[in-house]
C-alpha cells in the first residue's frame, strides 16, 4: 500500500455558497486551503511515511448519488439548481437552512465526488489517508436536504466502500451536531458502525442522537450515540471519546475508518454550546489517526463538517487534520505564518489568530477505567451510551 496521503481539493468547492447572511461561509474552505499551503504541507515530502498529494476528483455522477439519495430528490436538487426560485420545500430546499442557489447540484456533487474519490483512493491503496475538509455534510437525508447539507458525501463515501467490497466500515463523527443522515443511511446495515459524539438533542439541532438509538433490529448495536451535556469542555469531551470509541472500534474491527471533524464543538462557535478547544480537537484527530493504524491498516478517510467561527477556528482545526494525515503534524505552539494572517485580514477584515493553539496543550482528561461518578452529568451521558449499546455488542457496560 502507498504511504501517500491525499488532500482532495478543487477550488470550485468554494461555490457551495448559501448567500452572504448564511453562517456556512465558504471563505472557511478557502482560508483552510491557504493555511495548508502557508505551512508548506502541499510543497514537499513528509518527514514520516506519508506525503501529501493534492488531488481533484470528478463530481459524483447520478448513479453514485443514488447509492444513498432517492432519484426524485436528486431531480429536485437539479431543478432548484437551475431555477432557485422554484425550489421544492417538501425536499428541504429553499428553506432558511438550505436556500437554493444557482449551480447547487453541481457544486454539491463536486464535494460528494471528493469524498467518494478519497474513499476509492484509500480502499484501492493509492493513498493511506485522504482528507476532504469540504465534506462531512452529514445531515442530508436520502430524500431531502437538511442542516446546510444537500448531498451526504460521508454516506456516499461509505456506500462506495461497500460497493468496492468493504465488509466493515466504521464512521466516527465528532461534530457538535448528531450525524443523523449517516446514521439513517445505514440504520439497517450491520456492515457499518456509526459513532457520533454530539451536544445533547435536548439543546441542539437535529434533536436526534439519543443513546437509545442503537440501530435497526437487523443491525442492533451498529449505531452508537454519546449525547453530551451543553457546556462540556476539553476534559469531558476527551473522557467521553476514550470511554466509548476505542472499545467499540476494537470490537468491530473495521477495514476502513471514516471520520467527520466538524469544528463547531469549539467554545467560540456561534451555533452550539460545547466548550471544546482547538487543542482538544487536535487530540481527537490524532486519536482517530491512531485508531485507523491500529485497526484498519491505516486506511483513513477524514472529512470536515460544521464550523462557523470561520476565521478563528475552522482553518486552524482542519489544517491540523491535514498535517496529521500527511505525517507532518504541526506543533500546537507553532506560530502561524504572517502571510496567511495578512490574507485573512485582506479577505475578511478580521484579525487572524497568531498560533496553532488555544493555549490548552497538552490537554488532560481522566481515564474511564479509573472510575466514574454516577452523579456527574458527563459520566451519566457516557453510562447511558455504554448501557444502551455495549451489551448488544457483547461488551460489559
């Protein structure tokens, strides 16, 4: 297998633009790509086993889109793409969350194509790791748009892996919002393990992702949901991740790991209520990389997702992700190149951060095996997940 890592990128993905007042500003993608370049991650061989190759995949065609999405929905997206004013609201199009815009089908299919291309490259051995930070659009359903997501590229990447012969694919979603679209796509499929850590559905869209959601009768224990209390910070977030994810992954033994790294868990994100730092996000990225190597022969497809602090947080978080995949991790204390900070100010009139850390490195958390407090809200959330899912997998809660 090649040691090369791939960054899936096409400048045209920045056309995924719901308008000037929408929180999902595509500048976050452009600034991330610029920061990757400013650190020279795309300019030479890595110091380790990996090396970063920037690749553009073709848009997902209709037969690929139909691996997950209904034909009538794809046709509705195409119609709204050609005439945004006639968007069919019954498909979730033309809403406040998902306004229709010209070219919507084409750019959504392009983003999906990058994730599908990443999956193909990793499965076929053309790359060990592949990153598509423009992807991770995990709310789109088979028959409708939802939560800023038109086509569910994460589900499409997994569906393509299954089509190519994968028998066990694990999906880990650490976006602040529940990965509901991916869970729905594979609810009845025991070949796919979906794990989502997210803010509790009582306090955040999409109001799903309860620990009791464990998969259909044919796939009991294949859906794992950790619903975290609002206000959860670094120590609790990392404690919850390590108290659930490694044990379930160890039991499932995936052949490929697909991960979604929405940056909206951050304490500065305007749309949610967790209090996670950039440093903890980086720690989970490293953990996902390590899980891929421990259980899936290194096969790792890493996606972006949410994240609405588009200058302060998203570019730094996803540049860390790219660097980890490329075998050239950036030290948290590293200074950010001045050229990038000038670019940020020129484009946004905002002051860019100076370092690749929030000052919380190294992050600390208490291991679950050391004991738990049944009166603690975070520990209650972890216990709820372990009690709901672990016995279904033959594991002790």
